[in-house]
C-alpha cells in the first residue's frame, strides 16, 4: 500500500474557516485539528454550524474564508483528492430506493472507481459489518430507517476512505439501532485505519468520542476529551448514607475540610475527584458508611457551563423540524 | 478484529474513471426503466390514442383531400417523436426526483466530473426513450408502414438523436428545479407548444406565415421532419399528396437536406448539454 498524505499529519486541519450566507454568519472562523485514527465529535444544538462546517470539509460548500486540509488535501484547490479520501453519511438518506442494496453499493463503487476485482470482496465486508449481507438483493425502499442508515454507513466505507464523516448518524433512529451504529463505529476504529468525524446533538453519544468540540452560534467554544471537559466543569458529586449523618457532616468538615449537606436523604458533597476521595473517606471518617455513590458531571453540565444553556433548550424548536423531515422522507 | 480488511485505493481522476461514471449513471437509468413497467405502459397510452383514435377520426375527415395515403401513416412519425420526447423528458425529470430524495447528492459528492454525470444521464435518457420508441416502431405494420431494415435503422438513429437533445433540454430545466410538481408544470408549458409546432400532428405546408415562422424556429421540427421523410421514402404516395403531407422544412425557399436537419438537432443538443454541465458545476 502506498503512503498516503493523511499519514503525514492531521487527518483534518482547519484554520480560520468561515462561511456566510448573505448576512448570516453560519460559521465564524473555527480552528481545530483531528488526529489520524481519532473519533472526533462536533457537538452543538441544531443551527450551531455543525452541518455547514461538515459540508465545507466535504467540499459541498465553498468556504467564505479560511482553509482546511482533509487527509492532507486542500478542500478548495484539491476537491477531487479530498472526495476520493472521504466517506460521507448524511442526515438525510441519499440512497436510490428503487435499486437493491447491492445495486446501490455497485453504483458507488463505479462512481468512486473502486478496482473491479476488489468490489465483490469489499462489498461483502462492509455489508457483513452492518449485518445486511443477507438483504443485499432487497430493494432499498422496503428497508426500515435503521437499515437504510446502516447501508449508508456501509456505502460510505466501500472505497476505504481515510476520513469518514457522519452527520448526525443516529438522528431519528430507535435506541437499539443507535447502539448498533455505535457498535459499528467502535469496530471500525479497530479494523480499519480510519478517522471518524461526526456531528451529534445527543450528549450520551458524544461520550463515545475521543475528543469533542462544542460549537455554538458558529463558534468553537471548547475542544477536549469528554473526561477532561467534565473535569473542567468542576467537582464530582458524592452521596453517602451513614449511621449518623449529623456526626458525619461534622467529621467531614473537621477531617477533610469538605462542606456537606443532606440532600435526597443522603449526605451530599462535592470533591474534585470523587473516586480517589472515597477510599480516604472509608479509612478516615470514623462513622459507619452504608452506601456511597459518586456521580460525574454530565456533558449536559459541560454544555451548560460553556454555553449558558442546555442543549435541549438551545434547540427546542429544531428537533421537531428534523423529526418532521425524517417522517416526510420515510415514505 | 483479526479478519483481514480488503482495502481498496481509489485511483486519481482520469478519462477511464469518468467513463466508468458515465456508464454506471447510464446503467442505473436502464435498471430504473426496466423495473418500472407502469411507466413503460403508461407512456404508450398517449401516442397510441393519438395514432389510432385521433388518426382514424381525422383520417375519415381528410380522406378526400389526401387520396392514396392513410392519415395515420402521416401521423406515425409524429407519434414516434411524441413517445420519444415524453420518455426523454421523464428521464430528465428524474434528476429532480433524485434531488428530492437525496440521491443526487450521492452523485455530486463523488470524485468524478459533473460532466460525466450529466453525459451519463443524457445518454441514459436517450437510450430509454429509444427503447420506448421501439415499441411504437413495432406497430408500423398497423398503419401501413413497411418493416424495412433500412427504415428501422434510420428511425432508430433519428430517435436516439432527438431523445438525446430532449434529455439535455430536460436536464437543463431540471438543474434548478426543487420539486417534481414545478418540473412537470414547466415541462408541459415547454413541450406542448413545441409538439404542436413541430409537424408531429399536422402537416406544415400552407400554414399562415406567423405559424410558419414559429414552426421554423422550433428545434423539434428538425427532429420530426427527418423521421417523416424516412417513412414517406418507403411508401408509395402520389406526388401531390407527398407535397402536402411531407413538405419538409424550407429556409428562404430551399428545402433543407436531412443531414443538415439532423446536424441542427445535434448542435442544439450539444449546446444544451454544455449548459446543463455548467449548471451542475456551480456549487453554493
């Protein structure tokens, strides 16, 4: 296998990327890099600029300003090179319902110039991965929404892209299919040498990413691993049930310098690193402890602390539209 | 994962790759056509009605003035054109359908030139329309047109050329359309007058001058006339009837040769194709 440009540096490198539609600044100059092999998530409410950014990186929209390299190729001047090296799964289906699953994949293979002698094996592999090999002769219009999305993922991988872009890959799917899709993404990072760039507005899904970037109103707010982001928000919440709550609170103050209160019938307090604190607590509190629970700040807390609103509030109008659109296309 | 991954590497863009893209877009049109029997049957209804109902009805009316020829024989090449035009426009309209249902995106993000996709689409429309025309060709015997190999080959070639140009026209229209409804609206508005003014339904001899001018500037006229000349060249018609039903197209008193007519159709097709490609090259 020949060396590829993407091996030399970042899989995606973005500098000052901007996009304006008329007077609306959809993306206001973002900078970031995605390392090869990373699962990178773009998190933000609908209308934050996620899809616009992904469209520019996929060469579907021309940036108003700034530059970006995808798999080592410039998204404006080397458009075809970028296209050869990326796979795309969009929010809305882009399959031909009148063709079978196999015919859809063959169409893609021809369009991407996949060597003829490899098409059969590669197709079997990607269809096996998403569990659709047995359904390859079925017309796509008879497939459920989840099957269509799985087929799109298989198709996006058919030409062995360096970077797979997934724009809201699990929107409108049932929880089972959502977790199946995350299963494929997990498998992918082991079986294929691939970088995954995805957008989502589901907090629980962002947890699967190596790093996430929070984007709001067209600007990058913060970029880090989910763990680091949560740590940056602050402290873990520890709740204990003891034999003597009053005495426990006094001792917590005296011996650990921690202010505690009774919440939900339990002694509750916050410490920077809950897991490390608990053993010390058992060793040094001197009051019997019946149960303990440590909860991390959630990504919801992270989003809240960086943008000042919860993601659900920020998009309360948006999800409805998306759902309607998914319904309209589901026929 | 221990399984070996079949890794494919996608070649750089080039002529061979673009050719594969043209072929697969064309192949998809054929698959779609073959799978859609309703469409095959329904697009036959209109020309058959025109030919056997209108043709027979009008035929009894004009029998006296065109002795020695069945009026349906006159209408036959017109109905071939009508079938081809309708089918070609429907094929072009599927671009709007593809846009509505997302598949167009799959084609437009591929590392192939937009030109390859548009050419594939136009060739697909042309092949499909020609195939549909073959069904009408099979009816030749019913309206007194002989099944001569020379005539059939000529008509096939002329059908293909007309179909390609019409598909290119349709794709140009479809490039900016967002919904099937608006496409069909515009298509009706464009196609009906072009059909009426093409000589497909009535002979173009002895028309009032304003109508004559309109028929002369209508590109479809140059697609229909060669087919009629081919048909009339293979049947026995009294000269004065031939002059009335098959007058050809004249510029400044000179009757245009078939080659020039076909050349015009091809030239219009090439220009429309270029316009269509240019429209699909534009991104936002």
